[in-house]
């Protein structure tokens, strides 16, 4: 049987592995680390900036505990106060408009032996949707899920489509991926040890999947118009994270470290009034893919 301390230590190892893999994929930039503490735990914020490929990215680890505010107790439908949460959270914003934004999160939440679960997922937000890249990405996630349950990928893919949805834009944030929350033996059919192993496998899917997408696209030529489109697509990412993202809300409502919470935001994003892409353009094609239910795998 594992403990919450074991989970935290293994998540720190995964953070180390991902940072090494991203530095290798970028070929230039190195992560800067900031250790932080709060009343009830702390973490390791690691930021990479101004590289060959990555304009801004963060790979954060945290392990925190404390008292849940009343607002979150209502959301979680619990009368318990004490909580422990640990996880690794990643957002990468590339320089190149043909290299996609990527997000990953693996986490564990515990209030007692009876109230605890795993959550997480990975999703891809291309500025331009390339069908082969989207299929490759989803196939990697499906392979990881299928090692544990044939039900995981189709279930978690739908969950991602629903979660990473910008309601006020009537579009998905990108081409989705997998998302899961409150995963327990009762909800998954797996024991706690297998769920922990699955969580770590999701974390270790990140580097090989994203490194391949970087390799495919980082040397392609691009135009200034494509760069401007990248800034506009980033604005949708900002809107989702500030309006809908549960992790952002949890961090803010539990007095989390603001710099670590908002590291997901890009260094620059543009809002263009009432933009309409040219008919038949790559921009229009991309918008047509930003919907639920696309079968990528």
C-alpha cells in the first residue's frame, strides 16, 4: 500500500524526468527553479523561457494541505475540512505557431481514507490542426489507457471534450485528449495501486508524445500572419483558464501561490474584434475541428 508521501515523491521524480526531456527537446533553454512554502506545504515551480522552441513553459510540483473553504466544501459535497493535495501541472507555450500548446496534470487529493481520488489528463491545443499530429497524439494516449482498462480512453476522451470546452465561444480549446477526475476503485474497477500506476503512466506519456510533435514541426517555415493567428488562439487558452479551469479556481480559493497558478498563461495573446477567417484557409479549417466528438484515435 502507498501513502500520500510516496505519491508526492514519485510525482517529484516525474517532474524531474519531464524537465530533462523538455530541455533536450528544446535544445537550448534550461529550467529555473523556485522552491516555495506556504502555511501547509509547498512546491517546486520550474519555468523555462526564450528557448529554441519553447517561449514560455512551466512544470510545477506541489504538495499542500490545509482547511477547505466553504465554497469548495459545497462543490465537493463534504462536511470535512482537512485536505491534502499533490500533483504535477504543465503548460507549454511554443514560439513556433505550427508547434502546439500542450497541457498535462496528474494529481492526488485526500481528505480521509474514505474520501480520496486521482485526477488528471493531457490535452493538445494546436494553433493549426494537423490531422496526422492529432491522430498520433490520441493514439499515444489510447495506448497508455489501454494498458489499464479498455474503457478508459473512450470515457476519458469524451470527458476531455466536455471539460476543455469554451462555452461562450462554442468551441473546444483544442483537439482534446483525456481528462479524468475523482478516480477511485469504485469508479474505475482498479485497485489503488493500479490507479497510482496509471497516474504515473499518464505523466510519462507526456515527453515522448510532445517531443515527437516538436520534432515534426519546429523547422517548418511560417509567416507573420500565422504568428498573429497564434496570438489569437492563445487568447482562447487564456479565456478558458481564467473562466472555467477547475485547477485555477482551486488554487485561488485555497490561497495558493499566485505565480505558480497563473504560470499557464502565455507571454502574449491578442484579442481581435469579430474575426472571421478567409473561406478555405487553414485558419477556417482549424476552427472546423474545434468541436466535440471528433474521432482521432
